[in-house]
């Protein structure tokens, strides 16, 4: 059972450079106050992070679900202690929009 953890650590070291180059992930880390290599515990998570919870809003289409899945995977791989320290930290919501055609009135 220890092999997956070893593999995950190797993947972490290998892809950390790519994660650091990603502008969007860097912005998420900065906004939330996430720090690589930090061991989050129930005692220190409230002091280290800027927010108590965060929510991932996404569209109801496959692209939105894919992005939400990628973000959850990112947090699971890069910050596993965060999810263990606060299991309800990350929530996802799908957003649907029932738009009706709008008639534009022309005024002259």
C-alpha cells in the first residue's frame, strides 16, 4: 500500500515546476494563502490560510466539470494535509443558466 504514496511524491516533485509556472494556480495559491511544503493541521490551518472555506463554481457543461476535477486533483496532490486537516474545506457547485432569448427594441 505504500507504493502509491511514493509514486505521488515522485509526481509531486516532477510536476511542481509546471505548477509553479501556471499563472492561474499561482494566483489561487496567493489568494488562499497556500504554501508548498507546509504541513497543515487542524490547529494551524486557520492561522495559515486567508479563508475558512473555498468553493469551486463551474459551469454545468463537461468543460466546467473537467476544470473542477482538475482543481480538486491539484489540491489532493499538492496539499493533501490541507484536505486531511479540514475535510470540508473544498466544496464544488455547478451553475446552470436557463437563458431565454431577449427581444431587443430599437429606438430611433
